[in-house]
C-alpha cells in the first residue's frame, strides 16, 4: 500500500490487479514513481505525425476508480508440514 495525500480518505486506487510488490524477490515498485493516474506523455498530445497521435486511454494503465471496500491484514506465513 502507498499512503498519499492526493487520495480522498477511505479511497484506494489500483493501477493493475497484479502489482510487483505483491510478490517476493525484490521487484521494483512501479507505482511509487508514477506521478499521475493517467500517465500522459507530452508526445501523446501531438497530432498529425502518424505514430505520434493522441488516442484516449492508449497510454494509461488499467486506471479504474470505483467505490469498494478493502481490508488489509498483515501476511503470516502458513506453517509448512513436513509429515511423510
């Protein structure tokens, strides 16, 4: 989870269903370096160059903003059974 003053209290924002921080192994957290929810590049706003055109929702991740509830709990490893 990332705490930020830019979100309303009681809100949650997820870019994708699978964030790299959900996995072990030290994957870089891309959500910490994203400054806007739309990820609009300046070149995406330029028009008339064929490959450099603006298309709505073409450069954004799966940005969804809906009301829902989410509970967080500390992860506890399940004991590993060594019975043979």
